[in-house]
C-alpha cells in the first residue's frame, strides 16, 4: 500500500527558503519532527535550526551527528551508537535491537553452490558506492586477494563504466601488487538483470570502511553472501556491525586489519560454510530484528509515547 494512503497530508516545499520552510512546519503544529536527509542532496537541515517543532529527531539518511543544538535526538540502536556519548550533539534515542527495519527484499534466485565451484577460483566483491572506496579500503582488499591465490575481485555499480573509476581502482590495487587482470567491473544498469542477481557471482563480500555498508549489506545477506566488515567507535563505522550482530554473525566482524584479512581468507577457504550461509542467511535475515517490522513498529511507538510523556505533549 502506498505511503500516501497512510498519512494525513503531503506538502512539497522545495521552492521555499529555510525560514519559510520552518514557518510552514510551525504552522502545521507538528509535535515530533523527523529529519531524514542530514547533509545529503536537497537537505533542508538548516531550516530546523529555527526549531520549528518541539521535538526534532535525526534518523536514517546520514550516519553522523548533525552538530545542531536544535536537534534533540538521534535514533540509533545499542550496536550502531558511538562508543563515546559526547560524539553526538543529539541525545541518543535507543531502539532495543535494530535502528532500521526492512519490510522485504525482492525475490531473486541464487545458486546453491558458490561461484568458486563453478569458476575454479574465489570471487570477492562489493556493490558499495564508489565514494566509500578509500585508499585504506583498497589496501586491505588487496591484502585479502594476495592471501587467496588466483582470487578475483568483482565491482558491480552503475559507475563501473567510468574509465576514471576503473583506472583509479586498478592503480590503487597495483600499488599493492594486485594486477588489473584480477579486477572485473560491471555496470548492472546496462544489463537486463537485477543488481541483486550479481551477488550470485560473489563468494564473499568485502565491506568498505570507515563508512560501512548499510542497505547494501542487508541486500548482500539477503542473497546469502557473507559480508566481512570492519567496525570502529563511531556511528558511520558501525552500520554493518549492527546488522551482523542482529544476525548473530559477530564472527564476521573485525575491529582491526589483521582480523579482517583473516576472516575473509578463512571464509574463502571454507566452501562448506559458504554453502551453508547461502542456504541459511536469507531466512536468518527475515527472522532477525532487521525484518521483524511489527516488532520494530511496536518498539518505535513506545519510544514516541515516552517522548510525548517526557516533554508534556499531550493536550
């Protein structure tokens, strides 16, 4: 069912300035306001500095603090919240298990056997956005490839057609003695297949850092592919970690380079585990807090009721 059928009204205020935007919110007498964009494209975060709503909550679209005193809360979970409470200008509003929930993912068939058995070599891969591909990430991925002789790396993104991206990635891998012949690039939008279908060509997915995968990680797990993630003390370093903990996959999480490489290499050398994960991960994800949407809604409602009482918003 469309969102529109579930809400009282939609307003499009793209042509208003920040002061006018804030005035419209205030006129609508919104008690609890959610900001979902952060410092991303088309953000109206500056309008919230006028404090147009009594309670303003930051959530979802930008895995950092806003730094605005006018933002009251940031919605997180026990696993994604930063280790230091002083690292967010907002007070943490903590969900009990997961800070996000997905209703469902598209159905897409996947082979029972991993591609290493079809190809004769291990394929590591990623579908994370290229802005997450730091030099440190490539250096660590190269270490993994060097530890698994004959392995390949597959990068699937619409931007994979860019000659600049291909050359820059090839150059970075080459700095660590991984040749271009081991790298493969696919623009999924130039094929007739869903981007999810390309996970069937991954044996192991390697996460980016310090900004880790979020939705991409969930999609990878939905397709039965294990994700090796490296986590740190800040929100943006813990997105993948939160998902993995909610699936009881802490053993695929590393807090240092050495363990990251070790975990990835051990997976690549364990086809039985890869077969098991291909079979069990989709149902595991569906049964986890990440996809138990009714539980999420109930917990979310309790948080909102708590805020109403705490801030005296009842009429």
